[in-house]
């Protein structure tokens, strides 16, 4: 199943595009498996995960990733992991291209 939705970025700026690769097929094992696009000028607000972890695999673009308060640049081929009890966010407000990544949320 592939379904595209646009959603606000929480307390961030702009809108995000999610292409759900799997949805109800995940059952109770995973919370999300999607291709995410954060357009230039947009941000994904810092948020925490509890009872689940999330990984990003960057396909294209570059942005600033906030990993529990430590900021670093991410780009194609980079992988992130945010375990339960930790937080993260993405800032593409100064980017030159959309940031596109695969996101996977797993129950912990």
C-alpha cells in the first residue's frame, strides 16, 4: 500500500510529505514505514519518542539533524537512530534542496 499525505510539522515550520510504504500491514510491530520529504524552508519540530524508536535513512538533500540536543548535518547515505526516551528534529530551513528520507518507527 502506498498513500501520500501532507501534514503539519508539529511545532516546526512548513508542511511535510509522507508517502506511507506500509500502513495497516504493520500491525502492532511498527508505528510507521514511510518516505518523508521535508521541503526547503521547513522544519520537523524536535520531539521525543516513548515506547518506540525511530530511524531515518537519508536518500537525498542535506539538513541539520538535532539528536537529543546535539546538532549535525545529515545527507545521502546517513542513518539516524532515536531510541525510546530520546528526541530528535530536522531543520531544512536553510537547505538548498528538499530532504528526502525513509523513516521507520519500531515499538520498543
